[in-house]
């Protein structure tokens, strides 16, 4: 895990938390991408935490070597790196290295180092309360356990199987056909397109005072289609709107306004459809998650979208923005694009 810090205010010792980027130990490409993400975010200090139960494994040692020798002209290297077996309250951690040559075994910074007066907990200690961390606020407010690991979160987005999936398979071709027809109607029958988009937005944003639990359902007991949709026609319409980027982007404002209700319906579609429809549903689900303060869940949804459709453009851009901590920028950009699209649809209706 790589962490960026940015100078904050006139005090040279004051820093604000920047992007937090994760990479698998055994994936050199991910490590290099994570380093570039911090570089592009223009952070003043780069920190690292190696999370593994086997700190002396080849993968861990190679990752530590890579991080210790990172950096180049004009690009900060890793200022300090710690090891911890897991991110859980009370778990011991130790300093592996820092730019001044200190380690947990030396328990002191090199002479002249700005860390010469560093407290003992800089070199080793125990992870403080994870639940009390500011980054857990969104999870706690939504009734989620911060102890969930990446694998458990990923299960939330796994494709379904069974009767509901077969029900959606019967709608698959019709949804794509309807999506293509709606795109053709942008200029020939814009009123029909407007009506379809408005209906899709109504499904995602059923009205003020009707905000739903987020994220609803679980990997073991997911929401059923009948919990979210009045008819197969509604299922097909939302899938059609998720079959093309121009239609998909028209839904974003209502997702931001009603993330809980929108997330329910998007997740039902994502679990029961495949390809572009599933990838787009997951990408929009990520927007709902970020709006609800659940950035880790949003990132997991984007990972699932990329696994479903490698190179999927929206989820790729979203992951890049989230990797450098630009969650708010991601939302602002998405909403601005939605407003432009609605303006085009409405202009075509009066032309």
C-alpha cells in the first residue's frame, strides 16, 4: 500500500493525507502503476506499507527492494516503509527502511536526519483502532464491518446463476436492440429517447424520502429482481440504458441524488447480465458508493468491471482518478457530463 502526503499550510511539518494506492506484492506492473499514480498526484512525501504474513518471502523482499530504490530526478522515492501482517487493531508493525537509513532494529534515525527526534512508535508499535479511523466513517455510517477483506467485498459483485440469470438472458438481445434503437432516436425521435431516459432515472431515483439501505443485500443473500423492478420491461429498459455510453451517462445525476436506491437496481443488473451492460452497471454502482463515502467498495466494483470487460473505458478512468485520491473530481466530472447530455437531449426535443 502506497500513501501520498501533501504539505499543508505554512508549518513545514504539517501534511494532509493524499491518495492511497494498493498493489499486489507479486505484480511488478501494479507496483509501478502505483508509484506513477503518486507521481501524477504531485505528492510531497511517499510512504509505503507492505502487508504480508510472510515478511521474509521472496515477493516481500523484492517489493521492499523495489520500493527502497524507487524515485528519480524530480520524483520523490519512498521516504519510509513499514511491514504489518494485517491492517487490524493491535497488530504489530515495524519500520523496514527510511530515506535516512533507519530501520526498526536500529531504532534511531541517522545523524542529521529530520527524523532524529522521531518517537518510538515511528520505528515499531501496534496498529491503533481501525474502527476509529476517519476512513472508516462511511463504512460505519452504512452499517458495514470494516473487517471485511478484499475477497469478501469482491463476492458482492459476483455474477449470479439460476432462475433470475436465465430470466435476464431471455432479455439480453432485446435490451441491446432497444439500446441501439434509442441511440438512433437521438435525432429522429428525441421525445421517445427522453421518455425512456426519464423512466430509467425514475427507477434509480424513486423520490425524496425513499432512500434505501446501502449496499443492500449480500453475497450470500442478494437482492432479487422482483425486489427492485416492477416488471421485465423495466429490467430490459435499464439494461438497454446501460448498453451504450451515451445512454448510461444520462443516469448519473439521479444516482448521485439517490445512491442507495440506485445501487440496488444497478447491482441486480450487474449480477444478472454480462459484457458491456454488467461493466457499465458496476461503474455506475461505484459512483453511488463514492457518493455514500464507501470508496473501497467503489474501487472493488471498478475492479470487477475491468475483469468483466478488460479495457472498459469508464471504469479505467474512474480507477485512475480514485487511485490518486480524486474521488470528488470523479463525481464532479461525471455529473458535468450528465448535465451536458441532458442539455443535448432536451435541445433535440425542441429543435
